C-alpha cells in the first residue's frame, strides 16, 4: 500500500500511524475469524513493545523497550469506530504505568532468580496473548512508525 496515502488518512483521522495500522490489522483479524465461522469475535489480547526512551534531543541510539499487553478491539464493527476504540485504548495505555511495572517485575526477576525460573515467570506473563505486534521506523519523521 501507499504510505503517502496512509499518511494522509492518518492526518484526516487525527490519529497516529501505529493506531491506524493496528486498527487495520484488527479488522483483518475480525474478517478472518468471521470467515472461519465466528460471527461475533471477542476482543483478543495483543502484546506490543513500548519505547521507554525519551524523544528529547540530543537523543541516543538505544533500544530500551518493554512489552505490554492490551485488548485489541476485534468485536467493534466498522473501520472508524474500531480506530477510535483502539486510539482510546492506546491513550489509556500510554497514561498508565502498567508497562513500567511489568518491566520492573521482569528485570527484578532476572536479577534475583535463576534464569530458568525468570524465563518461566516471563512466559507466564506474556504467553496469555494471541497476537504479537511490532513497530518499525519508517525512515521519515512524517510517517512515524509502521506496524
């Protein structure tokens, strides 16, 4: 697809590129589930990395992320209501400190426990998710990120 048109759609809907593409992905998953016979699919758990570094200049090229889990709105019909629902979910996620607590818990577990137990603890936290999302830099500051 054309990133320029997607960027224009992002500007028109006043949303972020990540929110727009994640709502498209949730619509694709909804259509897939409906093709498989699930007419009214429930929301599913999704895990996504959250960047912990600051955007202030001068920036350092570091990779400090932690994983967080959220409910992807699969049960919302319509593209625009799904986008608004996902945008609201992402805003609530950014304003909460859940991902910081999970990062602290996992870091603390790997510091105190043997690696085998720490890996089991991390797996019990993150294996309850259905979809794993990832973000990539699009290269242009106008295009933000691509999921």
